[in-house]
């Protein structure tokens, strides 16, 4: 190579780098403009989706990932009307079905965080009720997050943060009281994960909490979801810590527990910025993760309360991998509900859900 050619090659490097950068900027801007353009177009249910009985955008439930058991719906409605007794009966009936109990506690505690009149009446009549105590603790955690709001830190006021932290500090005592009243119940510790996450409690605290929780319920889905959030880079950990936690959970769990979804969730949490190239979804590693989660979902009980959440995640990953027929099957099983990853992170979950669903239905057809 001549000296002149070598010099020209060196000088070309900045030019190539600039062109690559401009290309990236162009792609991102194109995607942004396309999203804005699509936002102005009224949605129409495509014929192929309608033929499968799939629902239009305005009929997607944005408050749930799947159907809610009628007894839970009735208990929540009664509580909102001021009657706590159906909620008490429901929690009593769940026994040690910790997955079902966690869902019931979360739904009832959400109602109590909005208006706790009925819970106050329950506590007044039965001050040492373990079920009332766990609802009080979980509702305080939810109240704290309601005060904070769902926006990023730079859009959250100092007043919101002050209220958030004060309320979470109160939840620590309530979580401890609920655990003391029912020593074999893991659900108070599930709530404590979100307290630890919000307050930024140290890793050593989380490790001790996790040991206590998993001694009671080693493969609890909601517990693992909360813990994974704690270990994510956006909260108190890193991508590596989240990935390692998810891999350990999946490796140690029995088939049908749905914990093989967590490596996919950890991957999604790291790459869900909207600019991830589709080829990243098609690697041997991610394909193997999807296949493992498919087997797990197939082995899970049909009434597992977290199964719809896993099916939503599978529908998304299968679509991104162009495995359209398998994706359509998952969409058909969850259609009508969109409060799940990945749609939950979108400003308009129902719109994003229907967009990807209709694409994969059209491709499959």
C-alpha cells in the first residue's frame, strides 16, 4: 500500500463514522415520523383479524392481562360499595394457593389505595385479621406509587417524591406486621420488594428478603417479577444482574411454573427502546428462550393466573421472529386484554397491541 493510499484510508475513517451515525439518526427519525403519521390514522379492524374473531382497538381491556375470575370481580365491586365481607371470604378461600392469593390481594389492595373505607371497617371489627393486614400493607405500597406517578424521575416533582418516600416508609412497618400475623404467607414479602425498590434499600436487604420469601414460595411468579425489576439497571441493579437472576430462576423452576419467561423479560427490559433491530430477536439465544417459554406455557395449568401475561410476551417475541402462525395462536388466547408486557410500556397499549397483532395475522394468512 502506498503512503498516499494509507493516508487517504486514515482520513476516510471519520467520514465513514459520520455516515454511519447519520444513518442511525435517519432510521430513528424515520421510525419516529412513521409512528406520528400512524397516530393520526383512524384504526379499522382488518378483515383477516375480524375473520378470526379478534377484537378492535376500542374493545381491548387496558386494566387486565386476561379474564378476571367472577368471584374476584364481585369482591372488588362489593368492597368499592363498602362491603368488606366478600373480600374476606375470598382471601380465606384462597388458602395456600399463593399465586391466586397474590392476584386477589393486588386487585383488592388497588381498590383500597383509592378508597379504604371498607378496609377501615374490616380492621375496626377484626383488628388482628391477617388478611386485612396484608391488604393494608399492600394498599399502602400502591398508594405510595400512586403519589409518585408513573413518569420518569425528571418529570416527577419534589413534593411527589417526598410523599412517595414517606408512604413507603410507613409500608415497611405494615409489611412486617402482616408477616408476623401470618408467618407462612409470602405475600407480605412480595409487597416489601416494591418497598425496597422504591426506597433504594441496599442489595443486602434484598438478599435477606429474598431468602425469607423463597423459603415460603420458591417459584412464585409475582415475587420473581418484582425482584427482577429491582435487579434491572433502571432501578437498583444492572443488566447483568437482572439477566443472571432471571437465568437462575428459570433453571431452578419446574416446568409449568412459567419462570422461563423471566430471561425473556430481562432481555426485553434491556432492549425495549423501540430501536432494537429485528435481527436481535432472531439469534439462537433468544429463539431458545422463546422455545423454553412456549414449553413452559404449554405445561402450565390452564387457570394459572399469570399464564395470560406469558402468552402476551410470547405473542410479541414470536411476531418479532416472524413465527407468525405460532404468534397468532398466542394472540387468539389473550385477545381482548392488553395490560401486560410489552404493550404496558407503550403510551397507547391497545393501539400497539392491535398493530402488531394485525401484522402477524396478515403475514400468517
